[in-house]
């Protein structure tokens, strides 16, 4: 009755049944199965009840839906209203241009979104297509989707586990689970009951999980969960239910759009009201008010932002950072915390020999090895690795590391194996923790090579090899070997012992008791999945940029701590700062959010833990990046402000859930991407500063002119200036190189926006300067020179347009002098200024066109006066910038230098 209740709870998903804590008989009884498998009738009933062993697909969005989703942005809505207004007042060309800008923006967004496959579809591709199961007492091969709870599945090396299983039989079976748990080496599985109900996923040695890979041995198990109820299914469910968050860029653009809309409406109403009171021409003042409203909206901003981001993605792609979603470029630039997976991201995901012990000494792997010592022979001979036709090692990562060590020390492995042919073996099993192979000695007799766990193997040794000589192994030797083993283990090395013996005759019984005794101890070998050196360098750069790196791994605490110290995430003598998944389970979300800043390393964690950690950091209003390559990383990659997947070792699931993929799997590329993201944001700020200061200049000109009753600009003048001087220079500003100290400042995080860091004050004073110089020109022509109104309008029109083009140079830096930042270094910017200048002045200089634009021909003196007045904006702004730098105002607005976290 109890077992039936457990099964019922499992069916209802109310509780995860801890099958790993139950005996074989209890598990089979709970699942209403037996060692002969299910009958065909039972399978049909369970398929009806549990459904196919497949992951559910999320609702697909069509291209049309994705296209219309792009119009939900507030700024886009404002632009659509602007297009309607432009059409109403008769400016059809302006309305068409605005609509084209909006449609182009939407098309680019859809294109980027459609470039990658959905994560859940990628998960489905990982599933095993076929499986061997017991049905009606016979072994049959079936489609893995037809597996049901209670099925008995047979496993062997090379298989993909088709569902979650409780193992019933284990013959030296090893399963590679790194994509699910983050553990870097295959796990030795057995059928021993686990006593701890709270055991982490990676510690459930008697379970095999869907989509993991059998690398060695064989076994069988009973299916406990299928489809969406497997561990991989839970990840798929988390992916489907993780809400997409708006990026800081999108939040900034929305906020700016709302702010501008309210301000523009107020200005338009005020100008209309004042003008109406002055001359009573309702139609004319309505046209002017609407023209100002349209001109004040930076209709090119979304498209300009999109283009700048797209150009940023091209530059990043050339440096191995492939962006899947455009806003990710800018978001990464604001990153304050990088939560990184360890295996394959910060480490090589490749077991490597780092230390070897012989002659009572620990030697580095790079040291020359004494050829008289038999440790090398033992590690290569007691080994099942193979060399394929391309001389690439295949097999268990631990064993391939041992063979690679021999190759690195000039051992001709194929020749050695040919010289010492294997004639017998005792495979590894988790009970005795060792394996042995028997080889024909070319000089007569037989050589038995043994490798295994030090604590188990040392007890089988009666002698020890030292300086090429064999002597009796003493109690002191025994203690010394265990001490050296402990010393290497504390460095998070995986330690194996190596031993051998020679016999005159081939053992008649290949059993442990007969063969694995009276051994000669040859040495110890310590292995680790080593850190990437470039990752350590990148973490150091990130620290100087004010970015904190957090390691999140499924590996053991000791291993994670050691790697974190070697990478610089933890200080060499640091105590604390490391939290395990078991400890995390005991913490409430509130407690984790409170204490999250205390920890830099999380070990033995599950996918749910990773999401909790990301969200805990986000609760502190931090911009969080998550890097990873496994299925277990996918939910946290999606939950983070920006997910960064690995292109080479990464699963399709992790790549599908990411905003950006590193083509070279190089953590250092993230630092390159951060710098590019900071450059992109700075350039967007330059474009915003340029656009809004120009628009403010136009609004101020019209507002003051209306107050004085001046006819200074016609609606067509405003719209043409707004059109030809906005787009090209603003886009070209997006191609500016990064300022030299861009990676020495604190990350802007969520607190910064387009108007931060002195941009808003600059927009205000520079906009007033533009308007003031234009008004001065009109006053000078009408009051001092007493020229006709049409001439004054033309000179004001030319002055305002040229002021904006000249002012574009000022916006290359908020506070620095343009002469210190290569004012003509950006060729595209230079061409944009020339093109805009030609389009602006062409309507005055080209006969026929000038009549359409209601402008007059100017003489040489008038052009000189216009040019001098327009270019005065540069020295005036330079003087103001100098004052701001000298008085310390610039330092107040600029971001403070980042705190060097290495100190």
C-alpha cells in the first residue's frame, strides 16, 4: 500500500520519489514491474497514462507574430503616431521615411531572433533514438519515445540513456553526466542504496539520467521517469517557464520614449497657444506646432540604435563572439556579475596529469620522468584507451589523460602495446576500485599492470620500487604514500595508484584474489581538469573593470575551491566564500538574497540552484551574465540578463538558451565582448546626445521665435534639417573607437541610462547654444543688416543645419577635447558629415529645388557669416568643456575609476 501511494504521488508530480534510497525490490514493487520487464498490455496502458517519452514543445511563434511583436516597443508606437501626424499635415515623404525606419527596425529584430533554434527542440535532439528493453521477457529494440515507467532498459558503452533509471545491474559502468551535473569526469555507477534522501544529483550513484552517455561497461535499470518528468524534462520545463526580461537598453529606450513624448506634447501645446494668442492664425500655428512635435521626436533613434548594435555584432563576430539577440551587445557592456560554469568554460574539460609520485617525491608533469620506473608502463598498459585512424585518443577521459601523459613524454604508445600484448584482464569495478591487465613480456614471463584507488591498491602491495630497485614495502612507506596521496588530494587532484608484478606463467584464474596481490608499488599520479590560462587572465581584467566573477559548478567543493584559487576568483589563503548545493538547499530565497555577495564559488549545485543564484544577484539590481555549456546551464542562461553559451563544447540546448555564443569557448572572449558592449553603449549615448541636443536647438529656436513673433523657419525647413542632419552622423558616431580608459571604469549596471554620465547636462547647454546661435543669426540679419525676412529665414535655416553638423564633432566625447581623441579618425563619420552637408546646402544652391523649399540665394558675405556663426559652436563647447574639467565638474559626472578587486 505504501509503495502504491508513492507511485501515485509520483504520477501527480507532488513529490519526487527518492528511488535511490530504495532497494531493488522496493523500486520494482513501487513501479509495479519485475526483472523480466513489462508485458505488451501493461506498456499500452502506461503509454496511455504517462504519454510518450518525449519533451513537450513550447508554443511556436510564426514569423508574422515575431514581426508584429517588434511594434510593441513604446518608442516605435510614438514613431507610428509621428508618421500619422506627418501624413495629416501633408508631409507624406516624412511619413514614408518614418515608416520605412520602423519597418527596417522590425525586420532586423526578426532576423536576429530567427537565427537560432529553440532550446527545447535542441533538447529533443539529445534524446536517444532507440533503446534496448525487456518486454514480455525478451530483449527488443524500440523507439525511445515508447519507453514507459517500469520498463527494464539494458545499457552498454556508447548508449545514450533514454530515460531516468534506477540501476539494477552494474558491470563497471561509467556514465558521463557533465552536461547535466557539471562534473568533469564520467561517474562510476553501482547499485548500492543511497542512505541520504537529500543526496545531490551527482551523488546518486545508483541512478542514470536521460540524455547522459554511457562511456564504459554495461548495466541495466528500471525506468523511474519519462518525458517531462525526467531531470532533463524538468530543465525543459524551467526553460519554458522562465520569463524573458527586458534588457537595460530596452528599458532605457522605453523610458526615453515616454519622457520625450510627454515633453514634446507640452511644448507643442505651449507653442500653439502662444502663437495663437499673438496672430490668431490657427491653421499656420497648428502646422508649426505639429512640425515641431515631429521634429522633436528622434525618429531615427530606434533604427540608429539597431544599426549601431548590428555593427557591434559584426565586430564581435570577427572576434569569436556570436550575438543571437541584438540588445545583448549593449547588455554585456553593463555586466556587473559574471556567473560562470566551471567545466569546459573556466577549465579545459579535459583531464590532464599534473603530478606524478615516484621515488618518494612529487614531480610536476612537465619534469623528465625516470625511464627505469615502471609507473609509466603501468598507466599505459592498464588502460582501455584507443587511438583512432587520426591518432586521436578515444575512451574514458581519465584513461586518455594517462596515455596522453605517456605520449607527451616521448613514449611510442602503439609500439609499447605491440611489444607488450594484452593476454588477459580483470576489468574495473567499483567494489575493489582497481583494474588489472596481463601482458606477454617480450623477454619471457608475464607483466601484470594495475591501477586503482590509492587506499585500496596500497593494501595489495608488499614491495615498492625506488630508484629502479625493488625492496620490501614498510609501514613507514605505507604511511608516506598515504601522506603524499592526501597532499595531492588537498590540491583537488584526482589520484590513482600504479602497481605491477611479474610472473613466470600466465595466471590460470583471472580473479582479483589470485592476481591482485603481492604487487610492487610504482607510484601515484594526480590529475585534474585544469583551468584555462586565458580564463585566469580574463578574470583579472574583469576585476580591474569592476566585474565580479562567480563560479557555479556541479563538481565537488574541494575541486571547485582549488580551481577558483588558481583562477583568482578566491584568494590563495581565503577561507570561506564557497557554498555547496546541500547548504544552499537549507537557505531560504530571502536568506540567499541577503548573503549572496559573501560567496564567490558554488559547488555541487543543480540547475534549480543556478537559477536561484542568478535571481539572488538580480535582486540587488545587478546586471548578471551567466556562461555555460551544459544542459544544466540552460535555465540559468535564460534567466540571466545575458546568457553566454559555448560554441564548441556547448550543447545545442545551452546555445539555444543563450543571447550570445563564444565560437572559441574562450572565457577571455567575454572580456572582449564586455569592452565592445561598453563601446556600443557609449556610442549610443553619443548619438542620443547629438540627436537630442539638435532637436532641443530646433525646439528652442521655434519657441523663442514664436514668443517674439518672428517667422524664422518654415515647417519644411525644420523637417528637412531633422531628416538630413540626424541619420547619417548619428549612425557614424556608432562606429567610433572605444576610449582608451573604457575598461578602467565601474560597470554602469542598471543605474545608468542614455542620459547618464553628464550626457543630459550636455544636451541642455549644447541645445541652448544651437538655438541661441540660430536666433542670433536671424536677429543680426533683420535688426542689424535690415535684410528681408526671406533672406533672414534662409540664413537661419543654413546656420541651424551647419551648426548641427559642426556640433557632431563635439559629441565624440562628453568632457574630453575633440583634439585629444582624433576628430577625423573615423572615416565613415567624415563621409557622413560631407553627405549631410551636401544634402542640406543643395536645397539652397541648386536652382529649382530652392523654390520648393522657399529659400533665397545667398551671396559670399552671407555664406561667410553663416559659416562663422555655425562653426562657433566648436570653440564655445571646447571652452565650456575645459572649464568643466578644471573645476572638477567633469570628474563628478564621469564614472569613477573601478575598484581593483584584486587588492
